[in-house]
C-alpha cells in the first residue's frame, strides 16, 4: 500500500495509525518513505499481508477518505 499526501512532518504517523487500526500485527520495519522532489508531498509505503479482501477494503476506504491523502495505490 502506498499513500501520498501533504503535511510531510506528520503524514507518516497519520498513515501508520490508520494502518495499525486495520492490521494489528503490522511490522513497522516494513515501511519506506520518499519525499517529493519539491518537498511538498510524502509517499509512505507499508508492506503487509492482508487477511481478507474486507480488511483491505476497509483500510483503503479510511485512508482515501482522509483529506490529507492525495493519492492511494
């Protein structure tokens, strides 16, 4: 899962809080981050194995509904 958003200072924390709600066994070592060239956006990639389609859909729904998430892959 890759979330791209604004507010680079705390965007990673925001994304990881939401991921942890849906994936309790999430390993924080499976996170990468990349700042955009202009420094305006941060891409946070969280790698995990989904337990079900329902779990994945709920996670995507919550992340995509957040105002600071610009793109979700």
